[in-house]
C-alpha cells in the first residue's frame, strides 16, 4: 500500500481493527500540491494574483491545509484498505486519532507521521440459496355470495337510521341513547369526564366496559349513576385503573330502523342498482383477499429465506434494529399503562425475543439486498413517483404538501423506495420458486400467525 504501513490489531468475526501509519513526507507532498493549487486561487493584499510565495501561504494557511490533507488521506487510505481486502462495511468506520495536544500540534505542523486506528464491522459474505428448490404455498380464498352479502350488510348497518321510541319506552340492546353525563373520581370532577348530547348505541362497546350495559332499561328523562372502572391499559395514565361514577341523564331513546337492501339503498350510495353494489363489493373483496394472499406468500417466503441463510449478522446493525423496536415497544406499553407481567412475560424474556426478531430482520435485509444487487434489481424514478402520488391521494387537500415533503426529504423518499425494492426482489424469487396454490376458507386466509410479528 505505497509507503503507508497497515497492522491488523483485531480480527474477531465481523469486527476488524487496523493501525495505519502514513509518513510525514507523504503528507507534506500532498499538502504541497494543495498549496500550489491555492497559489493560483488566493488573493492576498500586496501580492499579484498567482505570485504569493508558498512560504507565505504556509504561514497563513498551513494548519488548515494540513488538516484538510490529513482528512483526505484518511478517507483515501481507508478506501484503499477496504477495497484490497474485499470488505463491505456494515457501519461507518470508527477513527481514533492522537488526542494529546502536543501530538496534534506535531501532526499539523508536518513534523510527525500520521498514525491512527480504524475499527470496522463488515457485512459477511452471503452464499445465496438455490431459489428453484424453494417450495412456497399460496393460500387462495374465493369470494362467496355470502361474503358479498355480509359486506353489504355491514355497509347497511353503518347507514342504518334510528327513530324515537314511544313515550315511556326503555332502552335495550341495539338502541341509541342520547345522554348528558358528569364523571367523578373520589367525588372530584376530572378533565374530559363530562359530555352533553352524546349518542351511545348499547352493545357497540365503544365506551369503557360496564358503561353501556348500565344504560339498559333507562328511559328518556331518567337519571342514573353509573359505576365503572377505567381499564388498567386506558390511554390516559391518570385515569387507568381508577373507579369512577358517572351521573347520567338520558335525553332520548331511539330504536334502529329496518333497512331494505335493494336498488333504492344502492342508489343512496351512488350506484344505480343492487347488482352494481354487489359487483362493487365483490371487486373490493377480491382485492382484499388478493392482498391477504400476497402477505401470506411473502411471509412464507421470508421464513424460507430465513431458514436457508443462517449467518452472523453485524452486531451493530442488530443493536440498532433492536433499539428501534424496543424503544417503540416501551413507548406503546407506557402509553397503554401496561407492564410485562400483564403480557405474561418478563422484561428480560421480552428483550431476548425482540433481539431474535431484530437479528432475523437484519439478516433478511442483507439477503434481499444481496439478491437485488446480484440480479441488478432496481427501483425506477417512475415507480417512486407513483408511490408518492398514491401517498398524496391518501391525504385529500394536502397533495402539494405531501409532494413537496418527499421532494425535499431524501430520507423519506428512501423509506418509500425500500418496500418497493423489497417487493421486486420477492417477486423475482417467486418467479424461480415452486409456488403451489391451496384453496382455503376466508377464515384460514386471515388467521393470525405468529410469523407476522417477525416478517421483515
């Protein structure tokens, strides 16, 4: 490596450390070239352009030029070292320079060699599996007439009207009760505990447990004291787990009205007939089922990739992924007022589980990246542009704001590009793998799967 000396001081798995020394004569030669270049650019009073003596330039700019030279030399020597050894870095190299003031002064004045250490963590060499040997099951569910009818019924329920019940009638399950209430804890009114004209559908489970049930049998104009307890995981920490009383007055009782699912109902939704509504509902369900199938296939493929590529992931990348996940988990638990005991686990056990997930995610990320790189898979600007447009459509009235945000934020754009790249790599593998369809029920298609928690 020219005149520089390189000594490897650490080689443990993916971690390496080197001590590098560059002769002062090399630094002086590089700095000299910079002074020659500076001579033609700098303007100093008393000297004609291009006629400033190098000795004077060294006196004025010596330290800054040498600092720039040292910085450039470190970058160049590191690049040469990593290239010659075939290293792909997992993280930025950590440089350790002389810290004693006397050493720094000697270095900046060009009187001593540049000696520093560089610690790195590398990406392991990944031997990719033969994807043609992969067996992947593709669960497919047909949209049935019953599925369509159920979907339309849900639409009808959300559009159902209510009518006042007869005088003296009491509220029952499914009825809508309009109430005024004032909540207290230990006799004190609390923030957010009062409301007027609030509509509650008994049995909808939209209020805290026990609240709606105690409205059963209430009549218009009647006042009751409802005794409830806020859930331990209630979003407001000050209220979580607290017993409360709500002085509640019903101002009206309404019963749900029957709704005819017919052409007239379809027209209220902007469609010309019930048949057209059924077509629209079926198309939406077909798209939803296809999305669920895609998620299941992708999850199965990632599991197969995980099994086929067992290697040591760069510890720093695993630590970074784990910390992101753990901070999110802790924030969610704190917000919900939950403890690890509530989840039937301990903090240490949870950490161990999430570290395994972090390790899997890092390895899968490296594998997908390796596959994409070796097979020249790329994401085009048009594909990213379409993703931005789709994101903008999700925020009506703020389209320009969304567009400007992504145009001026490279990191956000990279986050948008990443899932597109991942999906293209997944599609590439699926083209090679042996994918077999399996007919399943809607319930099986949507069943909860533990693997979902660990999908990359």
